């Protein structure tokens, strides 16, 4: 299954969830960024940048396949990042999808912290069963496909009814549906819709149901860095775009916000959503319609 870019989208929207998941010390408000190291031609899954410069930077990788060199790669990324950030404190974390993927290579496994995603999600489900991460990762982590199909609608509804900003809910629903489509690839889109709506018939009558499923407001065909084109109302797309920009670059200039809110072309907004994860400064943002 393709998971890297969806995971990037999740934690760029909600960086604190990384610390909820790992139970590492929360460093205060921070941003999740993808960092490229040109000298070694490597790109991190994510670097957590706390706003407080006294807090450690965190190089984070999610590992769904066996890689004997994962620890060495993260250690190199840590060293490169520390050099670029003028010796700011750095720590490295790798989240293996399960323990069998951990090569436990010395001495690097003593330098980079390792966690196992299946165990973390199980613990989170026990401690905070309503946490959105518990539901959104089900299509990836549930080992029994029959259990997944049986409970998919309740997981979907758990995300839909969570107390989160609507753009975040929309993004999580898109990721959940995409992962569900990947996991249940023997089923067609109509069957996926039936799986969700059949258990929640009232959803079909809601605006959310019509937008997210019936007319595919969020198609779940995740591509590019976001791996998720948002289809649907211009206002919803713009709201997500503004949130992504703010999360990555901080408060936006009022003039830039006004220009974005005035955009009319859905295609242009989609392209801007893809640009957000590729650019390193707002000067690189292209707003031409």
C-alpha cells in the first residue's frame, strides 16, 4: 500500500498527533516539514520544527518495508539537518509498521529511537479510543480484511464526527477512503460506497455524505506530494489551502490571503495544494490563473 504521502498530509495538518502517538514529550507548537538534502539526494518523511528554538528538531521516518540501512540513513539525515540548522539539537525517530521490520543495527539503533506503529495504535486505542488516528489507520493496520469491511463504516463515522476543523476532517476522510480502496482493491468504487453508506444510511442524506461519497468531493485518488486532490466546492478547497500554508509558513500576509480567497479556478487551487508541499518559501508560490 502507498502510505508515505498520506502520512505526510496527516502530520502536517496535526503535528501534535505524532507526540500523542509516540508519547514523546510535547515540545509545544511545531510544524511538520519534508526536508530534502541535496548533497546526499535524500528526502525525509518529515522533520518536526518546534517554534521554541530551545526544543529538539525531530527527524521522523515511517517504515512499512524492511530496510537494513534505515538507521544509518536517519543518522546521516540528523547530521545534515544539524549542520544546516547551525548545531541546533536534533533527535531521530523511526516508526516501523511492526517489529519484524526493525533491523536493530548497532550502533545506530542506540542513537535513533524506534517505535512499532501497530503497538502504538493499539495502545492509543486503549487510552483514547476516539482519537482520529485510531480510525484513519485501520485500513492500513487491520490484519483481518473481513473485520475491516465489517467495521469500515463505524471507523469512517468516527472520523466524520470528530471535533476537528472541517478541512482536517475532510482530509482524513479522503485518506481513509483511499487506504480502504487500496486495501479492498478487489472491490469497485460503488461497493466501497455501499460498504460505508450501507451501515450509515442517514449519511446519504447529509451534505457530507453527498459531497464525500455520492459525488466524490474527496475522490481519494491521492497523487503528488499531497496524494489527494480535493474535489468539490471551491470554498472547501481554499480553506484547506489556507490551512496548509499557515501550518507550513505561519500566519499569512492579509494581501496573500485575499488573493487566494479570490481564486475561481478549481484546477488552479488543486495545483496550489500540490505546490504547498513542494515549495520552501511563499515566494515560490505561483498564483496565476
